C-alpha cells in the first residue's frame, strides 16, 4: 500500500480552468500581495531579522505553499505565531541557527505529511492551542513596548525573556518619546475603524500609507525628526539573495532539534487550522497531508535564501477568499506581486515609522489573543483550566518549546486519568439479570451463577493505566473461588501491560487451583492475546464467545473437581 500520493490541489484545479476564474484569482492575488506587504515587514523586524527577509519569506514560501498545497485558497507566509520562537533562536544561536532549525522543521513537516499524520495534529487539546496562542500574543505585545513608547535604553541590550524586558522598560520609562506614542495610537485607531468603511482593504495597509506620509511631511516641513523609521535602523536590499547552504554539524542539530519540533508542530497546527477555517467558508475540503508536505517544502527552501519559518496565514487566507480567490493561482500571483514590490518599490519602505509597525503588531497580538475564548475556557472542568493556564504562563515566562512539551505531557496524563475513570471492574457472585444488559427489555430469566464461580465484568479499555485495578478488586474480596469468569465483551482494546497483568493473574490462579475463563472477547483483543501467546497459558477451551457458554464451561470444570 502506498504511504502517500503526491497530488497538489493546483494540478487538479487547472483542469477546466477558465478566463473568468483567472481574472478572479488575479484580482484576489494582487490585493492579498499588497495586504501581505506590511505584515511581512512587521513580522520580519519583530522576529529580529531585516524587513526584506520577511518579504522574501512571503514570496518564496507563499509560492511553494500555493504550488504544492492541499488547499485551494490557503495563503502562506510569515506569521505572528513564529515571532517569539525566531527571536529566541537568533538571540541564542544566531541567524545560522535559525536556518538549521527551520530546515529541520521543514523535514519533520514533510515526514508528517508523507506518513499521513495530518489528522493527528488536529487531536492536540484545544486548551493547549488557546494557551500558547494567547501566550504568544502577550509576548508579541511585550516586544513592541519599546517602539510604541520610543524608549531609549542608552545602548543597553534588551533581555530576551519576558520578565527581563518589563524590568528594563520600567527602568527607562522616563525616556518616553510622546511623538512615537501618538503615531502608535493613530495607527491602532486607523486599523480599528477601517472595517467600518472598507471590508476589502485592510486597515494595516491604510494606516502605514497615511501615517508614513504624515510622518514624512512632519519631518520635512515641521522639523520633527525624533520618530524612528525602518531606514534609521535597517539597510534595505531590493533583491533576492543567492541561495546558501548552512554548515551542518551534529552538535547544532542536537541542540536545535527540540526547537525544530516546536516550529514544525506550531506550523502544522496553524496551517491546518487556517485551511479548516477556509473550508468552513468555501464549503471545500483540503488535503491535510498534502498541505503539510507543502509547508515542509516551503520551510526547507525558504531559509536557504535567508527567509524565516512560514505557515498558512489565516488573515491573508480570509482576505483571499473575501476578494474572490478561487484556486492556488491567486496565491502564486500574490507571491509575484510581492516580488515586484521587493524589486522596484522596496526603498520606499525605509520611510515607514517603527511606531506604526508596532501599532500593526499590537492589533495582530490583540486578534491572536482570543481573550474571549480564553475567558470562556476558564469555566471548563478544572483539569482543562490547569492545562490552559500552565501552557499560557510557560509560554509567556519561559518559551514556547517548554510550554508545548509540558502542556502535551499534562494533557496526556489527564487523558489517561479520564480513560482510567471510565473503565470499571465489577464483581457478580449470585446471578446476572439479562434485562440490565441493554437498554431493551428482553424478558429472559435471570442467569444463575453456580456456587464456587465469580464473574468479573471489565467495562472499558484494559491498558497499563487500569491493569492493577483487577488485582485490587480481587484482594478486597479475599476469597478463593474454583472458577473466575472474566467478561471482556466491553473491552475495546488491550495493551502489552494489560496482557502481562492478565498472564500474571492466570499464573497466580493456577497456583491457587483456580481456573480462569474468558467470556465475550472481541476480535481485536482476541488477536492481541493470541499473538502474545496468552492462549497457550489459558487453553483455548477456556475462551468462550458469551456468558452462557462461559457458565456452562465453569460448571463442567467444577463437576470434574
């Protein structure tokens, strides 16, 4: 059987492609390309790299994700979720470390797609996703405080951790530049009110154009030159760089592997979430495994050109849908538009005020925070609230890698605890009422249990989490029947620990001259027991299809004794 069938959606949508469809894709692609420009610049700078690297990521990753992806309307590129991770990697390992981590993440994503694990990503508990998404939002907002208030740290390096940042902010808060504050507030106001007047043109684009023009005129005619712009901090190159392969060594790969897993998991979650949201709007259905392949390929190729991690972007994907995008051609056109802007208009970006970009990212962090969802989850059961809060605080105070690892471990432990609580073991020593066996009254006589026989009913999966429950129930009874019947009709699966525990029970029972009889073993459990050689210990004659035959078998055993 084939593991994976390579079928990008683009190639299927091109069959019967019409001029009308192309015109719709063309208009959507142009608008999305223009919309993506300020976000790509903002995400690039906030991540700790130069602004053109954000655009290079949007161009290359956006092109590859549309070319190879499993969604008709998904738009790929840099997103706010990666800002925290990228900034931390650059602080600790430099840009070379970022390239290696992104490459490894790309390989992991490709493998997830090839082995058809796209659906597995969707099973990550919702409180974990909300917890680290809200945590990322708080961290992004924190990184923008310096530009919002125009703080001057006198050459002192800003710490990478959350608490360290706020300590230095408070220490230098007397250096506030009120012109920066005004620029940030005006930018946020424009972005907030734009949806009332325009649904298609985003407020971030309008804010950047209006505020940049206003700041430029204030500098020329008003002599106000204390507002930092992109050009004051960065030298912008209007070209695509040559591809460079980083030097890989085993030590770097070992150190960066946990970070690469975080990038891959976050990229997979965000891209599949974006594709799912798009499906809900368009009525289409994406191929999650093909989408992961595309995301992986984008994150393998993009860093070779100096780009940063990329994934599916919900905001740009929705802009594509709202402006009439029909096929992946719109995403390819969006990448071409960004390329043309980079080559011919990028020098104009040097006039964009840093405080304006900070305003854009404040809105991004607000939208990402999902505070209403966060608040609603606080009313959920306590274990879910614990996972939510732990993931959130670990993301904010430490980093996303630790938050995802700890959050998943806690969620798995809580899941096992809940499964354990659903598995019940009961003992029947007198008679079985057939009418209580189902929700339909069968009006049969009660099935009497012979003297010297105990019936144990297991209701739920028999796995390592509840394997010892059986021994506890028997020790509480403290008696020695001649036959123990174990009803397993409601046991959907059994793991190796359960088989081991059951084998020990049989061996102990044989020493005590007690016979074990199994009743109602389903096909999956039967295969697992047979493969483990369990039936050689018990004897096939003691495996019965239902309780009636099991009791008859118990009677014969007692009669022989």
